[in-house]
C-alpha cells in the first residue's frame, strides 16, 4: 500500500512512466489516465499539477501535457546540490569517493586564504539524483572550521552539516568551464570517456567574506545547464 494520498501515489507512478520518455513526448489525456489508473479526473489533475510544479512535465493550453526536458537548470542563486535536486522533486544522495585531511598547498591555500601547511578537509563525492550520477564534486574546507566533520556520515548535505557548525556560505565566486571528462571521472559519472561536462568552481564565502569552501563540481553536460537573467544597462 502506498502511504500517501491517491494523487501522490499517481504522481509517483507517472514519474516512473515518464522517466524513459524523450523530452516533449505527449502524455495520455486526463480521461485516459483516469481510466487506466482507476482514479477520478480530479486526482489526475492534482497529480499532474504536482509534476508540473516539479518541472517534470509542462502543459500547453488546449494541446495537453508533455514531458519536460530532463536537463537540470542551475540558476545563479547560491544553492546546494541537495536543494537543487529537491526543487526538482528528485532525491539527492552522494557516494563518498575520498574523505580525508591534507595540507592546503599553495593553490587551495591561496584560495581559502590559508598557509600551505594548514590542514584542509578534502571530500570527493559522486552526487546522485534518484540514484543516477549527476555530478562529481571535490570540496576543500579549512579543517579548523569543521572539527569532527570527517567522523560523520558525509553522504547527506554538506551545507546542512556546515549550518549545524554555524558556517554558512552567503555568497560565492564561481568560474564555469566547458571540459571533457577524463577516464576515471567518466567511469564515475557513467558517461563515455571524453564526454562533455561543465566544471563549476565555487569559492563560498561567509557573512564576513571569509572563504569557507572551495568546491569543483563536474556536471554531466547532458543533464545540466546554467540559467541566468541578463539586463541591458539603462541608456544615460
Ligand atoms: C553545490 C555547490 C557546492 C556545494 C554543494 C553542497 C555549485 C556550483 N556548487 O553543488 O559548492 O559544496 O552544492 O551541496 O552549486 P550539499 O549541501 O547537497 O552537499
């Protein structure tokens, strides 16, 4: 028995049906879905509204409901991977590939404003959405800020863990680069070696403008894009 309401059950069923479909494939009509799943049309409508709000389908007045493009659009607000996935009604998860403490070195030390010998926590995680690899993420955090972090379960949200330590990135400097995946990266992301990817390097800063993380996120280019508004400068 499904624990939630009927429309939640139907929403979950429809999501499974939609998953293998190409973007823009039309869904059956509300009436057909009601008959097939033995529910009322109101239930179908509520379930479809939920899927629409989650960005899984879109509706065109008079034409019906269609499968949305499965590309995740990353907007320019400072969010975590877990927040991005939940917003799309996907279940975030991580597989920890590496977790340990290393000396900062000159590059990471420079970016986190630490000395070369200062310890940093290095965390490499494969980020999953509904068990599917989306992104490979390497984070460096000043060890002094995150005592005990390495003893915790690191497969859930890093930002939520930082929050409990009173650390909150409020702004970030980011650089986006188009790259191709190397063999190990491709293996983890389950894409062919050399497949295109978007590399986003983030330096997250707290309210005092102190760097608290330096993370490189390697997103599968077939699942991610970046979405941002632009504005024309007013004519003077
Ligand atoms: C995002 C951030 C990354 C951060 C991670 C935390 C970008 C480009 N990067 O992937 O810097 O470490 O979220 O996610 O958005 P979590 O809280 O789910 O572990």
